[in-house]
């Protein structure tokens, strides 16, 4: 899943027009039980992949952050209510802005 998730995150980060479609792809790939909500391992996998992508992106820009800082930042932005769940709507509302902030 890692390389494919990274490619989708890169596409979301770089493209303003196809963002919703790419988020739909990412969500479908991560939502293994097809519940419409990322929870448990799905939730953890999203943050693992997004953290890995953001760390690499920020490093290219000359920033030096650790996993915990980026993961915490992502959780604050994506799971704003802190319920340990991510809906597709939460991703569509927040993911692009978070990825763009890393540039």
C-alpha cells in the first residue's frame, strides 16, 4: 500500500482539479472493511502513510521534523474532533490544505 498511497498523496498535493477524485481513491484503498469510516488499523495506516509523505515533502523543503510532530499535526488537522475516526468528508475538507501547508 505504501508506494501507491504515496503516489495518490503526491497527486492530491500537486493537483487542485482532481483532488476529490484522488481522495476518493485513497479512501477506498484504505477503507478495507468498506464501512465508510477509517478506524483502528485503517486510521493508523492513513496517518502512517500521510506522515511518511509529509516528512519527505518537508525534508525536500529544508525542514527537519520527526514522525511524532508530523503525525500529531496531521491528527490535529484531519481528525479535528479527536474521535479516532476519519470520514471521507473529513479528508475532503482538510487533506489538501494540510498537504499544501508542507510546501
